[in-house]
């Protein structure tokens, strides 16, 4: 077993000077993306240079959150979501469909872009919504429901509100943006929403 741990170090020392420099230059990317993949249950390209600041902020927030939830746990996510839907006057099952689509209903999810928690709030969005801990389902889902209600009031259309939740309200100009992501996201949420309404 000890030889398995030592193997990467032995291989590193066999590299040329240029190869060692390349490995060392990639180490921060590998560390950040690897941590997001491991702790955030995400698929992230190991050498992705995108959203590094957001990913680092998400990992920092996760590190602060984890000791507390390890002691106290989380409430039932579906129940918390139903309460948030009622509190903010959302159609029954709509926020639950968002949570399922965004995070697979996992409180500790971190996306490849650094979005956090069950409602997948970006660090800036979490701050704007007054969320101290985006990994705390009660805070995150309530803020996500509040934000979704704002979009529903603005667009008066469920599909457009869902599109705005994903792409931002500025990207929604009377129709679902066709950007290679949002149209698929909206379709997935609407399928989950139809299923939630039948329950």
C-alpha cells in the first residue's frame, strides 16, 4: 500500500524539468476542480480555468458550513421546499422541480461554475438575496423560492420564470433563450413540475 502512495512522487521526479513545471502550473487547477468534484458531487474538467473565483468561494463556504451540519443535519428537503412554495405563493411543486433539476435535491452540491447548495445559488446571487449559507436548505430554498416568485411576477409565465432562474432575467426577452443550456433546463424542470403536480 505504501508503494501506491509513493508512486506519483516517483513518477514526478522522473519527468523532465519542463514537464515538472507544467505539472506544477496545473496543480492549482487540479486542486480546485478536484475539490469541487469531490465535495460538490459534480462533474468538472480537471484543468478547467473557468469560474475559479466562484469555485474557491463555494469551497470556502462549504468548509464553513460542513461542521455545523455534521452536528445538526438538515430538515427534510421536500418539506422545506413545500413550505417555501406556500410562503411565497408559488405553484405547488414548482420550486421542488427547480431543486431536483438544479442539485438533484442534494444540499451540498457545487456546480462546475461554483453554484452552491440545493437551489444552486451563485455567490453573488446568494449575497444579493441575503443568504448567509447557501448550503443550508432552509435559507437557500427560501431565497430560491423568493427569487423564482420575482421572476413569475415579472414574466407572468412559468416557463419564462424558470428560464430567468437559469439564465437571468436579462436573457429572457419574451421567449426561452436558445443558448444550448436554458432550453434544455426549462424542459427538464417542466417535466419534473408535471410529475410533482400529479403527486
